[in-house]
């Protein structure tokens, strides 16, 4: 299609499409006005005009009434100014009677018009303005495009028209703003017409300058950058008059300006100055209009441009980037902290959750500058990154949480220094190269660099301790400041150890950490004596220094010890914390004892064998006893010590840890004694399954009989869980999965002293005791299950021992003879009698029921199996013995029932 027809067609479409829309809007608007008029007429149209005569008569009537006291109904009459005249023909009726009748279900006029008003507000009053502004901007763009395509105007004319359009839109925005209520209306601030027009003018100005620079080359990069910056600053200045919509547009545009102007030689200094200028302008606008959101956006923009400068700055401009980052941090600190809050060393203020995150983010550009060789600039940066946040957190406590964050960032910066230890290693191990080595490979240079690195670490640690102690003594932000002051030395020692001794065994760093631990402990004790008991945050600050001391001590152990010794040391750390807790009863130390146990658990999970494959074959007395037993004993002692100060969730957790540690220790020692060569493999023998069952039942019984269990919900539940797990292992594992009648496992030559004795008889004893002692203290099913399992295991031991007597070694080899069958009947009958006597002696009815079940089983065996399998004397003896026993049992029950009558 020829472009000459585009404009006429566009105009026709506008009338065809937009005309009906506007007509529809007008129809709804007229209908709404008509409805409002009808409602008004229905309410007031029946009232005739009330002249002066009516008012005079009303006044005369009120004046003729006798006065009344305050307790009469006159007090309920309306005041004269509230009087509503009544129609003349209905003067004898009340106001209620004179009102027009309305159908009960008829909606009010306000209810009828509300949907239409919402539609008009959203579409007519807001969307129309927004879409209109977009249309104006696009119209200017399309007009320029049309002129280009038609060749109507040259480049200079196009730029001039764009500038004139921008000026016209900005002028229209200012004119409509000054016109007041004719163009600006309440409740429609988000669709303010003057702001929209000014924003269109601003966008046109941006597009014009960028086109003059990028498309036509009329402007140099410097002039284009200056022009765009000027438009940005003017836009934010205009936001003071036009509101937040224009302010948001201006600040977002300011972030884009440097990306719009490309140059082969970008200026780090110029870009830094630009970022500071537009950010300060945005802060100024935000402060004048109290727009906190704009200040936050400006602060994020400063951090963003700091990161841009960090990655784009030319070589040799690190000081410029550092200066920008320091100035940015200071500006953000002033805007969000200093200008808003008074110095509050002694006051308790709420934390500002916008200030401290922004201050923390503003440290990131400085952090990016630190991974370099040790030089003066890096020293200054790290000192400022530590000192400034710590000082601000102490003096303006609303920003106090920046202190611990700054400490972590400083530790990261210190750890990132390029000290090139790998080059030192290559220099020592490899022969001298033919060419001259680089400077950073020379041992002398490395030694000097390492000394500087260590010296700076010491300086940072001392500075952190001094500032942390100052805050702990004199500021209400003592807890966050104490975190920064106490933990940075520990982090510095850890980082230096990792970088300088490469995580190898190091007694010099280990001793340094121990000395640091003692020093931090002394500072904690000093705070306890120096600060009054009622001081705000006192206990928390003391706890922080104590925790840092214990952390340094643990770190020293990790540096000096290895494998088994380290495991033991970590396991005993919980006990050391508990000993400290006895003198400093702070709740935080109860938590730290849990964390110390977690460190031991992590070490054990990393290497369960403690010392690898060198555990040794000696039962019990090996590294398992030290690596598991010593920490388990320490956990038990820890639970006792922290329990002296009362019971809480942390004590319950420590009791659980101690119980599980003791259980695991016993299990590993037992399994190692059974098979030293396959300790950490799957359970595959009867003895191993029996060991786990015995330990489960024994631990459940021990916890049940422990006096402390009565006050501990955790110990009660663990007793039940360990007992249930042990019963499951015994019931499934010993009777089915690992039963030698199923597996054919070798059980030994001795008739009694073999695997069966341990797996069944010794396992039955703790579960029998568990069932007996749990009567009345646990659910009846729990105690009865334990007793029943004990009886079944004893029954299995008798039966399997008889089988072993006839089939030594392997129970699955050989045929079953008459003597063996008779021995089963006799033994089972004896078991039934013993169970019956036990039930009669203890009064336990369910034991008597069990005995009955056993005897019924014997009867079934005799009549179903012995009658067919046995011959001769054994068959007769089997039936005679059964008969005698049954008669005796009947006699016993007869006497029992007669005595109960």
C-alpha cells in the first residue's frame, strides 16, 4: 500500500473505532446522570416551596411553648438549625409520613450507580489517561518515522521537531499543572494528566538527544551524555511538582543514560561523578517529598553502579572505584541513618530493616576490590569496611545489624587476597627455570608477603576486639556489635591458617587459636564483672564472647589434632561448654552445647571408623571406645550439668543426643567384637542381629529404670522407641530372617555355649525384664508384647538347642528321629507348666493364657505327629506323660477356682 494513504486511513479508522467507544462512554455517562436526577426528584420533588410565612409560623409556635426542664422530652427535639420544614398540606403529619414511599426491594441510587462509577473511574478516568499518554509518545515516534520514510524532512529538521515536541509536551504539562483543578483531580493521582504530559515530553527529549547522537552524529559522546544527564536531572526536579510517577520515570531513566552513550574510551571518573550526581538528586527529591521508596531505589542504583564500575574500570583506576564505593556508603549511611535518627548509644531503638541491608549491600563493591596483592589500598579498604559499620552500629543503634554482616564481608575480603602460595610450592619443588622467575615466585618475596598478610590479620582482629568491647560496654547495640568484635579474630585465624598452612596440621596456628580462646574468655568474664545485672543486652553480649572463645578453642583443636584425636576433642567440646555454663548460666550456652555435639556428629559422619581402617582387632578397647565412648560419656555429663539449671527443650535435645550416642557406641563395640573386619557392612549373621536386639532391649530397660526418665518426655519416648525397634529386630530377625533353621548358619559344636545361647536365651532376658518393669508404666500392649517376645525367644532357644543336640553344627543337616520328636513334646510341656506356675504365682492372667496355648500346641503335636511318627515305648510314654500333666493341670485349676469362690 502506498504510504500516502496511511494518514487518511488512520484518521478514518480513528473515527470508526474510537467514535463508537466515546459514544458508548457518553451513553453510560448520560444514563448515570439521568438516574441520579430521577432519584433526586423522587426524594425532593414532592416538597413545595417553603416561604418566609411558614418559617415565621414555625418560629411563633416554638416561642409559644412553655419552658421545660432538662429532663422532659424537649431534650429530644431537634435544634432550630436542624429543623426540616414540612409541606403545608401535611403539617399535621410527621416527617416520616411525608416521605415518599419506596418499594422494599428497590435498590438505592447509590447502589445502582456504583458499578458504573467504578467502570468510569477505571476506564474513563485512569486507563484513558494512561493510554492517551502512550498514544502521544507513540504518535510522535510514528510521525518522525513517517517523515523519514517519505523523505519529507532532513535529519536536522527531524531533530528540531523532536525537540519542539518535547518542549511542547513539557510546557503543556506545566500549563495544565498550574491550571489546578481543571486538569488535576483528587483520587486520580496515579493518572495525573500534567504528570503524563511531562513524562511524554521527557521521553521525547531522551529520544531526540539519543537520535542526534546515535543516528545522525550531530553530538559528541560527551555532549550527548551531558544532555541526557541534564534531562534526567530536570525530570527529577520536575517530580517535585508533578508527583511520584514522574520521579520513578526519571530515576529509571538515569540508570539507562550511560548505556545509551557508547564510547571507545569510557571515563571511570566521569561515570562515577554521574552516578553520584543523579543519586544525590534522587535522594534530595525523596527527602523533600518524603518518598522512602525513591530513596531505596536510589541507594540500590548507587550499589549497582558501584558493581558496574568494579567490572568496567580501566587499569589503574582502582582508587577511583574505591573512592566511589566509600562515598556511596557514606551517603547511604547519612540518608538512612544519620539524618533520620539521633545518636542513640543509650537508647533502645527498633532496627531499621531498610538501613542495615542497604549499608551491607553498599560494602559489596569494596569487597570486589580486595582480591589483589597486599597493598596500602587494600589495607585501607579492609579497615574502613570493618571500622565504619562497627562505629555506626554503636552510635546509631537502628542500624546495628550491619555489624555482623560487615564482619563476614571483611573476612571474605581478607580470605580473597592473592598471595600466590601455589607459586611458592612450585618454586620449592621444581628445579630452577632457565629464564628469570617472576617476582611473586621468589621465596623472599613470598615470605614478605606472608608476613604482611599475617600482620594485617592481626591488626584487623585487634581492631575488631577493641570496637566490639567498646560497643559491649557503652552501646545498647552490644549484642550485634559483640558478634562482630568477638568472631572476626576467630575468622581471621581460620582464614590465615587455610591460606598459609593450607589446612595441614599446624601447632603454631593451633596454639594461637588456644591463646585467642583464653583472651576472649577473659573479656567475657570482664564484661560479667563490669556490666550491672540489669543492663540491656548484658547476658547476650557475654554469651557472644563466650561462644567465640569456645569456637576458637575448637578451632585450635582442629588445627593441632587429626582423625581420632580430633574426633575425641570435638566430642568433649559439649562437656567443656557445660562446664562454662555452670559458671555462666546463659541460655545461649545450652544451645552451643547442642552445636558442639553436632560438630562431633558431622566428624563421625565424615569418617565413621574414626581412624580409617586402623581400628584394630581388640574387642572394646580400640578407637571406637575413644571416638564414640568418650564423647558419649561427655554428652551424658553435659546433660547432667545443664540439667542443674532447669529443664527446657535444649536439655531434652541433649538427653536425646546422649542416649543415641551411648546406643550407637554399644552397638558398634558389640558388632566390632563379633566381626572386626566387616564392621560397617550390612547385618548378615544371627549374632549381629542378636547384638542389636540385645542393645535395643537393654537400653530401653535402662532408661525405664533410670530415675531421670520420669521427668523427661524425651527419655520416655526413646525408651519406648528403642524397645519397639529391638522387639522388631528380635521378632523378625531372630525368628525368621536369620533363624539357623532357615539359613543353615554354623552355630558351633558346644551343646549350650554357642550362638543360640546368646541369640535367644540372653536376648529373652532383657525383654522379659522390660515387660515386667513396664507394667503400669507403659501401654499394656507394650509390656505384654515384651513378655510374649521373651517367652517366644526362650521357647525358640529350647527347641533349637534340642535340634542342635541331634544335628550338631548345622540345624538343616539330617533327618528328624523319634527321640528328637519326643524331646520336643517333653520340653514344650515343661515350658507350658512353668509358664502356668509363673502365671499363678504372679497373678498374671495372660501368662496362664499363654501356658494354655502352649499346652494346646503340645496336645496337637502328640495327637497329630507323635501318634504317626513315634513307635513303641516312646509313643506310649508320650501319651502317658501328656495324660499325667493334663490331669495335674486340671487339679490345679479346680483348686484355684474353688479358693476364689
